[in-house]
C-alpha cells in the first residue's frame, strides 16, 4: 500500500518532548516532521505538595490522571517514592500513553479509559460506580465538563492543578517564512490551547490558508475554525495516529483528483 505522507512536510506543534514521539510516527510513514512547538510545559508543584499529606495517610483514594504531564508533576514531588505512596490508591488514567508514563515510575494503572477524552473518563467511572471523592491531577486550563458531571452525581472532585501549558517565546519567523513560501504541507493541532497559541505565534491565520490543518477532535476543529483556520481533516479518534490516518486519506484523494484532471 502506498504511503501518501511520503515526502510531505508536516508541522508538529506539541510540546517539544512529546513532539518527538509524533515526529517519529511521521517519519515511519515517510513524512518530514517540522518542529514548531506551540506549548511549553510548566509544572506547578505546590498544589501537589499541598495534598501530599492526604495521600500519605494510607486510606484508599481515587486518583485521576488525564495526561503524562500530571504524572510527571506528582513524580517530581515524590522523588522516587511514587510507587510506595500511590500503592494504596485506585489509579484511573486516560489513554495508554498516560498509563505508560505511570508505569515508567513503577506504578501500574488500576483503570484505563480507552476513549482518550473526558467523556471516556465519565463513562469509565460511572460504569464502575462513582467514588465519594476523587483527586483530579489536571492542567491549569481544561474543559469543565468532567468535573461538572462528576459533581452533579455526588462525587467530591478535588482539583490538583499541577501543570500549565504556556506559549513558547522563541523566534517564530523562520516558520512563518516557511508558510509564506509554501514549504509546509500540513499542520497538526492536538488541542484547543495549541490552536490558540499557534495563531499567537504565526500572528495571522491567513498564513496557513494554503496548508492542510488537521485537528484531533471536533471540539478542537470548532475552536480552530473560530480562529480563522480552514480545517480539512478531523481525526476519527482522539489520537495523533488517527490524525495521520486522516491526513493520508486526504492526500490520497487529492492524488486521485489530480490524476483524473490530467486524463
């Protein structure tokens, strides 16, 4: 089967450490990743330190991690004691990558929401029986639906804001020049915040008018469209592999149309 991403220049806008994994996925498909991080992680450790005494009491709690960043924040505070401190607690995570990050620190997730979304977490917790209390290790900016739904059903959600994604301040002119020269074939937007920071960095949504915009979900598509971007691909599943699948399908269709027009 032909790989339609071969030779395509694809911008990866994730935080730099996470971008490397996505770049490797692009390279396996023959594409050429372009690093343009639009997120910069800032761990907020004080909030984790404040709730640590409650976790060390030993009484079982339910802990929710929706990203590897939250896992890293807790690990930074516990300094090698993560497996011991988290052992008594039920550890609910979103997605295989978050589970793998826990495992990196010697902790096995108790429950993994297969649907990597807040809706998937709600479904998982409701199906297993909602806990009376839940510690949610989250970003500074998140959608409110998860907390609202859980609280509406009687769950006491303790939000532990343990990281913030800032906008990088390095020089974006080389990437803007690449857009102006038509040297970028596609741009991956993995979150609403990424889309907003992407616009902040390039300064004008029209710069991306000739480039394919790919989003990770319908929610991100709506935000990107409101920002002035022409989204051509929305992933069928909320992960970067699905984003690349959708992009490959688009390029395949474009190739067929071009061939038909030459006939």
